[in-house]
């Protein structure tokens, strides 16, 4: 698939933030939250981004929507590079890409009723008014499983799951093609999580939506996504079709994530990996593999050379010197 054929193609995107210190908060360095990331999402599919807190996945989601400006790289949506667009042209493209946020308690304005929350994007973009606007809002809340009687209520009157349904209805208002779903179920009770995941799957089928699904939970990613990228310190360190990743995880970090699931899959056995410590921060002058400080397989060259993301099998990519050597099997 070419970049022009994909709904979304991210090419070599980096986002660096200044590190400031001292009395006058002068710039003393840079931290790469997203580092040379590329990914492709065909229309109608779901791509999962998984990793610990601090891995850069939410920043990447915001960079893709240009809610945060990338430092370098290309973001091609329907073949157009969003980084080259400004003003009305950018707003028009942005309408086709919407975000659903993690926390349904803080992402809704407590002073706005459901009706005005869902209607707001349609009003701002001048898409509907009067009766047409009213009908459209009623149709949107019905699409997410809410009823007319909910229209004039306020966010505090709803449960977490219902609030997330309101957030999804608002995100759908401009008929986007791509939804960036940032941990959309992690603030919800387990029973409600499955309802929202099933709603998202149903909406994808009915509306032909494409998802970038951000989560720290591989089980959720497996339920929803077709393909998955594992992020560590700003970089995708492994990417594969979901079932391939569960059957043959390669990168030590991916294997540690899967090892942390109580019963990842009795049919798919791999050598578990346990890692210690916490995810750190990557400065511009750091060399070598970013997972080296925590990796039980670390070698001398891991500390010198940053491994490239390379194919190890059919559409299975991994960034690890163990595989460039062909030295490890599952
Ligand atoms: Fe571990 Fe080396 Fe592979 Fe990095 S490159 S994950 S340190 S074995």
C-alpha cells in the first residue's frame, strides 16, 4: 500500500520538548517524546499503540491531529501532508480526524447539556442549524445508545460509561473517517469497558471508521485492533498483526508486557521476560538501545548502536539486535 492509498501515513515523525533548568529556566537540553515514528493505517482498520505510561503514545496521537506540533516528519491524511496545511485547509482536514479522550469525567464541559455538547462541532463548522441541527444531534445520541430524554441533562447526571458515549457522539458529529481513541475505557469499570469496546466495534462496522487505538492494555488492543505497534520511550520497537504479535512476540519489552498478562494465551507459549525498573526519559545525546537499562539480554553493542526497526518475518518488524543476529527464538 502506498502512502497515498492509506487513510493515514505517519512518516519519520519526531516531537522534542525542551528541558529547562536553573534559576532562569534556561534550555539545557531536549527530550524526544516521539522519535522517528512511522506507521500506516489502511481505511476501515484499527491500529493499536501500546506501551507504558510515558512511552509517548498519547503525544503521538496529539501530534497526528496536530494538537501538538511535530518537530519533524510528515503526517499524510488521505494523501495530504497535514504539516504543510494552515488555516481553513487544515481545519477542513482536521474535521475528518477526531479524538476520544481517556477521562469522560474531565473531557466534557460540566456547564453544557448533552445537546449543546454534541451540537457544538456542527455549529462551529457551520454544518447544520435549526431543525436539521436538532435532528442530527438526536440521531448522534441514538447512534451511541442514548435516548432523547438525555438531551437536556448535564454530565454530572451520567455514569462514566454514559459520559464516554456522549464523548463518542461528539467526536462523530463531523462524520470523521479517523478516530484517535486515547485509552477510551481505562477510566471505566470492567463491565462498562466491554460495553464501550463493543460499541466502538459496532460503530466501526456501521460507519466504516478507522481507529488509532491507544492503550496500555494488550488484552484490549487484541480485542479491538488489526495491527499493533509497541512503543517504548518514543519509538515503535515492534509492529505486527495482532495475532502474530501474541503468537510470536520478539522484542524483550513486548514479551515483558505479555508476561504481565495473567493468562496471555494458553495456545501461544513464549519465553516470559521479566524486567525491573521504570521507563526513563531519553535525551538527544543518548546512544544505543533505549531499552538497554532494563533489558535482561543486553549486550555491549546495545549500549552503542540504536537498533533499527527491521522486518523479521511477514509484516513483522522489530528493533532489537537479538534479531539482527538471528540469535534468539521464542
Ligand atoms: Fe535488549 Fe539489546 Fe534488544 Fe535492546 S537491542 S532490546 S538491549 S537485546
